[in-house]
């Protein structure tokens, strides 16, 4: 039997979809998959499916050294830590442990902001750039899977809740609605990644990793404005929610004062940088790689959004964060 594949992030949405496809679409042998979590409490749910389980916590290097022992391929899901320096330390712990364990291949799940470039100023992209550099200098065999912005996370991007009667946006230049993004379905990202893990890059000769960071960009089929996502919500729910615009400072203050999810001013200031990056084109890159992996045209953002809101009350976990943010 080949060395087992280790998956981080399998208790989360993207990793769960990858694992599900490995087991049920590709019939990958469960005994040759190592599922991980920061919490030992998750052991039984994976072992009961015939999978191996190990604790892997990016903040605790000793867990990583033990977890990566004897691993062939590693799916390295980026941490959900939002503080960039802390996230970089966590990712550095992973890279060091991977080197020490002699893992054969690293599939790093990154983010597609800035396309194939390294110039996005959006805060949470910086740890991805740093991690790609670490991987590049490590001598390890790796691919950076830059994932398109989740269409599923639209409540976070628009700061929309099912109770919203308006979506507030800041007056910036270029206009927020210039911020076209190649929104991507999280399930389709998972499907594409699972296919790639099982079949390998050599099965898809047209998918060529680019730049020195070995980037494969997985995106939706077309770049679409934030208002097109709002229209999709309105179509799905039969509502007539409109965008309203405020100058940046009052926008931050008002959002932070009233946010249903408890997000604070620091979070909205960071969101301002994100919206500016979007307006500058950071999320607009479209690449055919995901279509090749899926064997069909990926869903566009509005299609995913309309489907999700029609399916029932829709919340996105990351839209509910404490006031420290
Ligand atoms: N492309 C996008 O638009 C977009 C949007 C949001 C997030 N993301 C990124 O994509 C990643 C996966 O997305 P998702 O939707 O699956 O997120 P999610 O549902 O929030 O799940 C996060 C997963 O990452 C694991 N994890 C987080 N921090 C970790 C750490 N320090 N050490 C070990 N494991 C850790 C968690 O495992 P345990 O809790 O079991 O330890 C969990 O399985 C996120 O972590 C985030 O970096 C991308």
C-alpha cells in the first residue's frame, strides 16, 4: 500500500467535502486516509468510518511532528486564525514539521486574491504569500491551490443576514460595484481538489502550475459584481434588499455599532481594505483549471447564492464573531 494521505481541515466545510468525495466518489481506501483535527474529541467520528485519525494543531508543533510521520501526500488547509503574524507562525510550524517528517508532497490550500501575483494588499492574503515563500524555500515538493473567493461566504462579504433590509457599502474609488470577483462554489472547490489528489496532476496536462510558487488557480467561470450577488439573494428569497452607500468612516462606525454577528470596528476597517482590493480587481482572475478538473463549467456566483438561499435560512459561521474583532 502507498503511504497514507493526510488531510487537515476535514472538520470544516471545504475539507469535509474533499474527504466525502475521496471516500464516496473516488472510492479511495478509508484506511489509507489520515483525518486530523485540533481536537481529540473528533477521533471517534473518523475512526468509525474506517479512517485513521491523528491530532494536528498548527499552534502545537509536537502534534504536527507526530501527525506527519510516514505521510505521503498532505492536504495543508490554511489556518482560520485571522491575525496575520500568528497565522504565519502556525503555517511555519506546519512547514517545519513537514520537512522533518519527509512528507512527499504538500497541497497547500491558499486563496486566489491577486490572481497569480503577489500584490494584493488584503490582510488575510499576506500569510498565504508568506507560506508560499516558505514552501518554495523548503525544498519540498508542493502545489499552492489558490482557491477562488467562496460564493458561499456571501453573507460575510456583503455583511448580509436573513433579517437585513439593506446592505451597506462604503463610498470608495473605484466604486465597490467595480469589484468583480470570480466567486467560486466551496463544494466545487472541494470536488476539484479531491479529483486532483486522487488522479494527480499528470492526468490533467492542461493544468500547469504557474510561477515559482507552483500556483493552480481554482476559480468560478466569470467575474461578477457584489450587486449581482445581492440580486441573486433577492431572486431566491423574493426580497428587494438594496445597497446603500456611506462614506468609509461612518460606514465602519455604523456597521460596528449595529452588527448582528457582533463584529467590531477593527473587523470592518479590515473589510474596507478588502473591498478596496476587490474594487482594484484582486478577485477577478478567471482560470480554466477548475472546469478541467470538474469536467464541466463551474457554477457562477449568483447561481450558487440563489441555490443556497432557496434551500432555507442561510447563515455563514464566519459572519458571527466576537466584538474583539
Ligand atoms: N476561499 C475563501 O473565500 C475562503 C473563505 C473563508 C475561509 N477560507 C480559508 O479556507 C480554509 C478552509 O475553509 P472552510 O470553509 O473549510 O473553513 P472552516 O469550515 O471554518 O474550517 C476550518 C478548518 O480548518 C481547521 N483548522 C483551523 N485552524 C487550524 C489550526 N490552527 N490547526 C489545525 N487545523 C486548523 C479546522 O479544524 P479543527 O477545528 O477540527 O481543528 C477546520 O477543519 C479556512 O481555514 C480559511 O483559511 C477561504
